[in-house]
């Protein structure tokens, strides 16, 4: 089990072991390693959440959508629309 959180040096960017990524605050299941893909960003990249309620989404003025844990509201980063591993997929 891995935890999603950024603390200055991202240790899970190149971590591709099978498992579930959970919120570092409450342990809520967020992403499966099956949806993880390599990307040029400095953070781990996922194409989809485990469940629809795994995260809450909060549109910002322009660009990406702010993403938080669906259970406790911990900030996880952003969803970048149409920047996933295949056409039409997002990147979390």
C-alpha cells in the first residue's frame, strides 16, 4: 500500500509495484497501480481513480481541476483533462 502525498521529494513517481495508493491522512483508497503510468511530471501519474467517490473535484478559474481525498478532503493535486496515457483520458 502506498500513500499519496507530496513532501518535497516524490518517492512514488517511479514506484510501479502492484497495489493501492491511499490518502496519507485517512487511508481512503484513491488509485490502483493498474492506472499508474509514466509521465514527465515530477509526481506519480494516474489515469483514473478506484471509484467515482475516491476523490472530490473542485474546478478552478482556468486549467486543471483541484482534486482532494473523497473522504477527508486532503489536497492531492490536480486532474489534467486529456493529458492521460491515451486520447481522451485525464492525468491525476
